[in-house]
């Protein structure tokens, strides 16, 4: 459930409101244990997402100070894809070794 919570600080261009809201939603889903709240909990759930979005926006875009050059989104995405390819290759090798 938390795979969509991504590092948002110190990127060029800065994190978008959509990215911050998506991370806030994933956080609330994780801590509440609910993917979709019941009607009785929808108002509290939505309010929590909105509050965490605002707090995260302030923290990431206004208060945190980065050192060095901002991270490149595409380079980070490519590094993640490469980690995934390596993990996939390891898992395939493990499965092939077990079946041999």
C-alpha cells in the first residue's frame, strides 16, 4: 500500500500538488487501514488527507532546506527501474534454480 509514497523533497522541478496529495492519501490509507472509508468515516478520512497534504506541502516546498544539486526525477526513475530489473533477474534465477 505504501509504494506510492515517494520522496518529494529537493527535486527539480519541485513536487506537484498532485504528487503531494497522492502521498498524503497513501499515508492516510496506511495508518487507517482503509483503502476506501465507509460513509461514516468519509468526512474524517478526507479531512485527514487534506490536512496531511497541506502539512506536507509546507514541509517539502517551504521549510526543508536541500544541500547540493536538486535530484533529477528522470534519473531517479531510471535508477528505480534498474533496481526492478535486477530484482526481477534475481527472482527469475532463484525460481529457475529451485525448479532445476
